[in-house]
């Protein structure tokens, strides 16, 4: 017999038409609430019973076949059902019509269960409105053992993702006008947003579902692009925080998920964990932590952040502060391995392969895609200090004192590099209109410092001061606390935009003042700013001199003409923070 041969068309059509029909029905399918708090051990019925046909259900569903077999075995002998001399004196009434029971979690699952059962009759999955509906049907079909339905749902999900990705990435003239990367992102985010409906790991159903995830993973990575973009942009950052662990795992596994260095990847995981620790188990956290390529962390992270996380984990396992699953001894080994030569690494692998999980990604030296632009390019962030903030900072300073207004990045962005958050610092001296301070500082991000009970939680302290190498808080606050013992460097430029008006000679003045930081020579401690006192434009100084002279003897002699001449549109002093690709 040729199993692959098509069935009689008329028979197939008749079977498909019989779904939910009482014609020829010889059993009933009843949906009931699986979890309940009542004396009725079978639970309340959900929805309307569905007429069934044993010939179809027995061969289409393993679970229904098992129920029918049990019902048949429970039936009394034919002689006891009537007419025979050996009829029992007393017997509980027995229904001659089997009842096939389907447990559900709620009323909302009834449509998906009915759709899964309809596949037994039609061989087709009913049209679905989206990813969640398809996954609901898939889950019900897998539970009922309806042959072919989970695989068909997988095919439809795969096609849904593929079509969305193709539409988003199409370069054809016709499609390009309609192309929108958000289409693919929406489909993929919808898929991972239903992670609770994914088949359990290690099951046969999970194996068949891998193709769906394989199709979705590139679109997920393409949407988030890299660690820096995800951490810096509010919209992407918000979407990251809503991802389930399965989606984050897909990002961290990918070589194409870019970064400037692995420290930014660890920061991304810490940012997600700060929001989602309560939704993860110990096994999930450990699996996510091992996906960070620890031996590629930057020196500040290897020397300071990782040891602190390891100490927190040993002291407070299971608590938010102890989220990163590594011990102090292994953290020291990771640091040793990271700094070892090729020959020493080989020996470490030989001697300690059974001690630590050295085959895990944590010890991988394979690099991710570099997210920093090629040499000669850069990542640029605009910044601004509003006029109102300048006035507040100035009023808090005495004559001759430096003051530091609040500086914010345009668009609510965060300037992240090497797993650290960088901030430009702008300063003026009250009563002196000839100079300005242009500094740069970095801090450990809140994903580490805002976790209660963590050894890193005290590292956000900053202090203030008045010269180019002083401690200055980016928001203008000052104090006497010492900076944390973290030192880092970065290739960057801090730019102060000038009012590009005409000098008396008719020539345009300099458009900006820019100072460059080199990763090889300019080292900063966490919370401490470092930079330059810059001389402002000579023509501006000439105007300032006459303005100060005109108001001599009054409080208006302290008019902040230095920043008044820098206001763009009369509203804010503006500039840029630019990260450059390291030279080596």
C-alpha cells in the first residue's frame, strides 16, 4: 500500500465537513478547567461540548485513542447490557457514548483547542490573526498528540517570520516603498513575547520548533543590532527590558550581535537582569551568564567589576545582588586566562578543563561583530546645557568660583563605551568670561550601582572640585567622597560649539572648540572628570571686556557673558561627545 497516495477526494471532503457536526457523531469532546477548587474532581465544563467521530479521532490523536481504549475496557460485557440471563442485580448506569475530556487552563484556550482538533478532520490549520494564536494551537495539538498539526504550525510560523523579514529587507523598487524593518521586528518580538508557549527544552516538539527560532534569530539580532545601540537608545532599551530570557539568550549567543567590547555585553545583561531577576530561575541566570565571553572583558571589568560580582554571588546567591553566577576563585582564573600568552593558555586549558566550564562561551576568544565604525568614522552624541540650568548653577557659586551646570545628551540617549557610561562636563568661573572648562568623566552604570546590597552599589559616589583635573559631577553636584578604584580610557572628542558670528574683520569665527582623549595616554578614574580649561573666542572676549566694564560696581559685573555668548538660539549651550575607534 502506498501511504503517500492521496485519499479519495470525496471521502476527504466528507470527513472535513463532519467537524463539529452531530451527523454521524458517536462521541463527545468536553473541555474542562484543569485547575479548580471544588469538590467536583473533574472540574467545571468550559464552552460547548464538541460532537466527535471515533473513526477520525482515534487515528488522528494519540491522546484521544488512549481515552477511547480506556472507555472500551471500562464497558461491561455485552451480555450485561440487556437480554442475558446473567445480568447483574445492580450496576451503575454506563453511557454508551464515549466522552473525551480535554483539560484547559481557562475559557480563553477553548478556541485554540477546537482549532487543533479541526486539523484532525481537515488537515489544515484555520487562518490565524498572529503568532500567539498559532502558538496556542500548536501547544494544544502537541498535548492532544494530533499528528501533523504541530509541524504545520511550525511551517506557518516559519513562513510568517520569513515573509516579514523578506518584506523588511526587500530592495525591489515595488517593495521598497512598503519595506519597513519594524514589520520583521514586530513579528519576531511577538514570537519571543510568547516564550511561555514554546515547547519544553529537550522534547521532540522542541526539536521540530528549532527551525522557527532559527528563522527568527537573525531578525531579532538585526533589530537590536548591537549592545551599544540597545543600551543607548530609549526605545531599544525599553524593548530589551521586556524580552523573555529565551530572546536574550538568542542575542548573547550570536556572533553578529555587535559590541565595542565584551564589557558592554555584560552591562547589557546586568541592565536586563536588574528588571527581570524575579522572572528568572537559577538555571536560567547561570546559562545567560555563561554566554558572556568573560575572557574578552576589558581590564576595568576584569580587575574590578567581575571580582565584585563574584563576591556578591558567593555572599548572596539567589538574591538580586548575587545574580551573576560565578565564584571568586573562577573570576580570578578568568582574569589570569585573559592575560595569559598563547602557550600559557594552552596549558591552563589542559590542566583546568575539568575544573571550569572552559568549553562554554565564557572562555571563548571568538570575537563578536565590531559595532564601532571603521577607522576615520565615529559615534557622535549631541549634548546641551539649558539656559535655566546654567542660571541655577551660576547662582549657587560665589564670585571667582567654578560652577558646573547640568549637562544632558540630546534625545535622552546614554553615551556607553566599554561597559561604562560617559558624560561631558561643562564649567564656568563666575565673573570670568574668558574661559570655560571642558571635561569628560565616566561612571559605573546604574545596572551595577543601584542594586541594593551589591559591593558595586557604593561605586557611584563622585566628588567635586574647581580645576581641570578635579572631581566634577556631571549634574553640577559636589561632595567629598573618594572615587571608586576603577580606571579607564577611551578614544573620544569633547566639542563645545561656538556662536559662529562674524568678527569685526568680516571673517567667520571658529565654529567649535574640540579636545581629544587618547586611549593610550588619557586615563580617568570613575567619577572624576579630566579635561582642559579652554580659551574662548577672542572677539567674544572683547565684547565681554566692555560688558564687564560697563557694569562695574554692580552685581551685574557678574553677568555670565561667557555662556551668554555660547547660547545656541538663546536657549542652550551645545556640544558633542564623539567616540572614535581605537587606533589598535
